[in-house]
C-alpha cells in the first residue's frame, strides 16, 4: 500500500477572536494571514516592511508581500500564489494554506506500510543528452544522472531498500514509460534525477531544486515540458506525500552538501504526472557553475550527494510517522468580500505559466 497523507475536512471552521477578512484576488480566495495564524495558535511578527514571520510549536515560516517565495522551517518553498496585502494586513491564498503550508507545518499520517521499493529514474539517455556543458570536452547530463543513480542504488540497497532503475545504461526511455515502470513494479517512491544548466549568470546560479506535483488548478513553478492541462493527475492523489518527500530531500541536500537552497517547487512534469506513488524530480545542481559543475562530474561528490538523498528518504519516513493535529481549510471559508481589497491589490497579478 502506498503512503497517502490525508487531512479531515471540517464541517465548520471556528476562529479565535474576530473572523479573519477574506477577499478574491486574481480569482483566488485569500484570507488574512494574521487571522489564520491566531486560529492555529501561531504568532505573527513583522521583520521588515514586507517580511512577516509566523511561528509557534508547529514550526516557523517567513513570507514576503508580493512574493511567492517562502521559508518553512529553514527550507525555501515556492508557493502557488504570492502573499498579498501590506504590513499588518497580509493575505494568503487558501489554496497555498491547504496544499503547502498545512501539510508541512501540521503533518498527518495515514497508517501504511513502510517504504520498501524505490524507483530511480536517471534523466535523459540515448539520443536525449539532456544539458550539455563544454569544459574542454562535452559533458552530457545523461551521463551524470546515470552515474548518480547507480551510486544511489548501491547506497539504498546497503540501507535495506529494494531499488529498480528506469534505465541502467545509455538508452532512450520514453517519458511515459518511466512512471509506468514504477507503477508496474509496485514501487513506494519514484525519484527522477537531473542536473541543471543556465546560459546566464553562470557564476551566480547554483544549488539543488526539488520538484513535486503542482496542486490542482494552480500554476507551476516551472512549466517546461508540461501540457496545457492544470486539472487532476494520478500523482495529485499523493500530492501531500510528494511534497513532504521533496521537502525532506531538499533540506538534506542543502544541509549535507552545504550548497545554496533553490527550494521546493511544483511542476507537472510528464514523469511525475502518472506516478501512482509519492514522486519527486531532483535537479541536483548546476553543471554550468564553475565550482558546482566540476563537483557534479566528480564520483566522490556524487557519492556525497547520494548519501544526502538516502538521509532525505529516511527523514521522510520519520516525518510521516509524526503526529499532528489541525485539519485544512477545505471546508466553509469566511465569505469573500472583494470590496474590502484596496485598489493596488486588485491590480495584483499572478500570470499562469503557458505550459500548464
């Protein structure tokens, strides 16, 4: 049985103090961040004119007005929609509360079997080279995703896991076949391995990014390689678990490799959409960075990266065994009052990615 995190839908949402105000912004339902925090026993502290901290026993979160970037318990996480409002009057989308904030701050586990089988997907292969970098000779992404997968398989087996690969040599595997292999094998986790590259600011862009499936109806952090559909996918059934796996993986990579944190992000990549188990895609760093690139090409560093990934998986297993409390705001909400939103907020836009 696969691990699916579930949250109860409340029949009534009761708020302490005054009911937080609500608004419609860009077609999205927003509510007061401060009001929501009070209802959960959390505290809000304004750190700067645009930056607010929410903290309590559940954890710590830092957000910024007009930004979709958040920091949750020390890990950067990309929200689906930017925080709106102004100092002392911040508004957060209910979709982000339900699909990102609550699953990370208040983990609720459905009893399930432990992780036993992991499907590793070395990105690209064969005629699909992936990113190419020239540093005296051509470096193909497909070469290093496979090398990382083989090392990660070795370490996972040593830790007691059963591991399958979507490819174990330099061959092309069509994207739909990759999650299908995991589905057919009854895998408990699917992890697709990739490396990034950039043509701009090569010295300034480095660090891992970890992707999980985009919430239903929301824009993706990166729409590259997606279709034009933002409806439900097979993977959305496991969205909460995938988010937690991505969170633990990103945290472990950053802490153990001592690299910049480019965050947990959302995408509807083909290899994620059809996976019927918690699935993530890892961009393990930038091949184009003058320091990180040579490390990626090094077997010793890939060994360290694989070790960090094993710790991320073990951290995920430990996390889903935690006990939590609050249920999400997927039931009745405070009645939206668009007239309460000041004119600058009504002009606020969250453009949808063309690839969704």
